[in-house]
């Protein structure tokens, strides 16, 4: 019978980007949404956080508030978080751990994969 082998705690995953990644960049790989905590040069092995709490950009304006506990999705095309999955186009990144009002430019999200 096959057995699993422990690799690490899973707070981050290895990542080798095709172009430079800045600290704070949100990286989407299929359904995996992760954040670079430090810069990663193109072609260099780095790490992306898949757990933790981050302040991420969100849209502002009427109806753009996000309640604490709400599921938060990453819209890679717009480079911002929101509560709409847009039929799977936006990827689940986690849950809001603090309410963000309509005029707040960021929302505090606990990543969960």
C-alpha cells in the first residue's frame, strides 16, 4: 500500500516565476491563490505564502464593502479582491477577518486553500 511522506507544514509553497514577482504580489495558479512575501526574480526558486493574514486591494465605491467572515475572491484581471466568484473566473483566496467599508481600499483576508 502506498504511504504519504511528510514534506513540510505547508505555510508556503515553492515557486519559480517566468517573470519577476514583487513582494506582495498575488499569484494565481489554477485554483491556488498565494502571495509573495519577498521578491522573486524570474527563473529563481522562491516561496509563496498560502496561509496567513494579508491586507489586499479591493474596489471602492457604493456596494464594494466586505463583511467580516465573507468569502473573498481574487480578481486577477482587476488586481483586486471582492465577494463575487464571477462564475469561477475569480478564485477563492480566503475569508475577510475584518469588515471593509465601501470606501476602504483594502480588505484583511485570511488565506485558506
